[in-house]
């Protein structure tokens, strides 16, 4: 391993022992990545113990729910992760647009809690983080820091959320309920695309005693958790679709880059199904499309840089989506007038409309990206495009109010609903889309130099090795070793039920 990555081996036996003692005292067991990828392999006694645990409580049992297979009650297991298929009546394309729903994850109702777990656990089991004396800093644009605060609270350590002050009110309301002290919420200047300001604040915090920054944009545990767990979950969804229609092919996986954790699932799917990997960003801040800058409101996909953990040399397509579309669709599908229009005028099934509430703003960005991909490649009825909805519309009521106030100051009426549906769904074209050549991939890779080498101090040798797919294959091959370390940790705590 290198400066970039942690070796799956013990770094500090004394710190490791302290962490083991701490988790033993709190009766906390840790699931392996393989168990989170395949929850049916979790010990039966451990699953049974979950029955009476509130999935939104800060309870150590909820670590065993940090996976895609929670059922509708979020208390039991589903054989197939929750997903919805967005029909042609909405998308305007014949390809099957399928969206995995992150709202069933515990505590935060978003799949970023998986990323937080994946970033912290490697440090715990190698003696690189002592929950007794160290505090964890979680830089984020909203959901990852919530996941980090939840994991920190369960472990009994201090969790510090660092996020832009312009994020949705609901994110801050949740954090207010979960942090130990109001000073554990650090608001940085700007909004979604002001990631550099987050890094600057974390650099200050990192200089304070007993502080560990878990930067999701650079932590390869984020990549591994999504490669293993999200990749497997997406493949299982596709298998479920294929069982009913054996002729289907997986044409693409679409994900807004954000920290580039979720898009790691694309590496898994491409290796197993030959599917394209499409990265989504905001056209208001066209970093990958045009080496650009700007500001946008697709919350959860911070821009103006290329994350260190983004395997850009394996990415096939970049798609730009406007935050105007995402905000408008968030309003259309989550307002009484919009729902009435969709059911009465567009004849959409009310059950489907209820399910579509599982899409937050970034979820809509991914759906639009999937539609653009399908249009560009002329995909047909036998083609599946998979994507994800990180969280749900529950995180964005204040953003709907803002959208209605600023874009429809005279009131959002049926004519506006029809215009939004026609313009931002049926009228989607394949604009702001590029198929990446080797030269394009190299351009994107090189763009990361300015963040990671010039600003964050990564050596050029370590930075460059990520060009080679052998680097990523080596990471993927390390998953069994990480699982063995987690198992050894649990054996020493003695609290995992058999």
C-alpha cells in the first residue's frame, strides 16, 4: 500500500487494544463488508436481535442494517434491494430506467451511512483510530456527515460535521438532534459546490489534538464499501429484472460523482456485465465537462474538483444536468397540486407516485442523467440503466419552498406543472453529454492534480499510480483481508453473536 491507502494490517497495537476495549464495554460488534454486501450471511442470532430495534435510534445494532437489503419496515431483510422502475410515460424513453432507493438505510435514511462506516472501520481495526480519545471529522455536503455523526454516536466518540452553511434546513435540523454539542456542527461558506472551503476548514481542524479527518473524497474505504456493497446490490437488482425478462442487458450505471464513492459500483458492474459507467454533474458547475466552475443546488454532488477516489480512467460518459430541472421535479412530485396533475392529466399510477417520493434532488439528477444516456445511445426496451437515489424528498421540504417562492412567485399551478413535466422530463435531450475518449479521460485525470498534489500534498508518484487499473484491482482484491481484520477485531471484543 502507499500514502494514498491503508494497508490491511495493524499499525498501532496499543491504539487497537484501546478500541477493542472500548467496543467491548459498549457491546458493539462490527459487520464485515461481505456481510453488508450479502446480509443473509449475517449470523441468525444477530439478525434476530434487530427485531425490536428502532432503525432510527443510535443503537449499535443498527450497524448491521448499514446495507441495501432492508425491507419496507426497515426492520427485516428483503431478498432484493428496494428499487423502482420509472416508466416510459415519465421518462419518454423505451429503456428501462431503474432506481435503487437509499431511503431504507438506518438512522439517516440515506446510503451515505455506508460510506461513513466504510471510511471509519478500516481505521478502527488497524489501530489508527481510538474512539476513547479521538474525535472524527466528517467533511460533507450533507448526508455523509450525518452518517458519520450517527456512526460516531454509536461508537461513543465525538463526531464533527463539516458542511456548507447553504445546505438544506432539514440536514441541519437532523444534525441538531444528533450531535453532542452545537459546536460539533461546523458551517463553511457557500453551498453545494464549495468543497474547497470544506477542505480548508478540515485542514484547521486536523491541526487540533486527537482529531482525525475522514475525507470521503480521498478515503478509499468509501470506494471499497460501494464497490463491494452497492455494486453487489445493483447486480442483484439487475438479476431480479432478468429473472422476469431473460433477454435484458445492463447498458449503463449512472451516478453523480459527489465524493465518487457510489460510482465505484460502476467498476463492479462493468467488470461483471460490461455496462457503461456514466458520471453526472451540474451544468451550472461543469467541472468534468468544461474544466469549469460555478454554483448549483443539486445537493450531494459537490464540484470544482475531481475526487481522489474517482476511477476516471474507467469512466465512459460524463453527463451534465441542470439544478433547475432537479428543483422543479422535486416540487412537481412532492406537492399536492403536482401530484394531482400527474395522476389526473398524465394518468400515472398513484402507487408509482408515492414511490417517487423516494427521490431527493440528487436522485432526480441521476434519473435525468439516465434518460440522457438512453437517448444518446438509442437504448431500447431490452436495455436497463441502473442508478440510485441517495436519500429521499424528506431532506428537501425547505428546498421545495425556496423553489416555489423564487420560480413561481404567483403560485405553482396546473399550467406550471405541465410545463415542468414537458420541459424537464419529456423534453430531455442528450445535450451536455460527452463519450470519453482516452484523451478525455486523461484530461479529467490531470484536472485532479491541482486539488490533490498542489493543494492537498499528495505525492505525484502516488497520484499518478491511479491511472493504471491495476491500482484499482489491487484495492478490490484487498476486501477479504479487511474482512479478516474485522473478524479478528470482533473475536477480541467477544460481542458478536454466533
